[in-house]
């Protein structure tokens, strides 16, 4: 999906690909349960989602198939 959706003009917010969210033990981004994001984690997620909304993928011209 990460590779193909943008080719079709579908925006993708790859939250899992951000290195700031890769360490579940980091209290700056996760709560004590190490599952749920903290306010800092939600801020990172919001940044990623906002970027995907504000800079959407450009679809291929009509009739052109993705490779």
C-alpha cells in the first residue's frame, strides 16, 4: 500500500515509519503502558497525518496504469 496508493492518488500517512515512534519505552511519545501515545506521540501522529492531507499524492493521468 505504501508504494502503490500514492501512484493512484491516495494519500498515505505512514505513522509506523517515523523513527520517533519506534521506541515504545520513550516516555516523550508513549504512556507508561508502552502501547498508547502520550501527548507528544499524538503530536507526531498529527504532524504526519496533516502532512499527508496538505500534500496529497498526485494521481496518474486517466488511463495510465501504475507499474
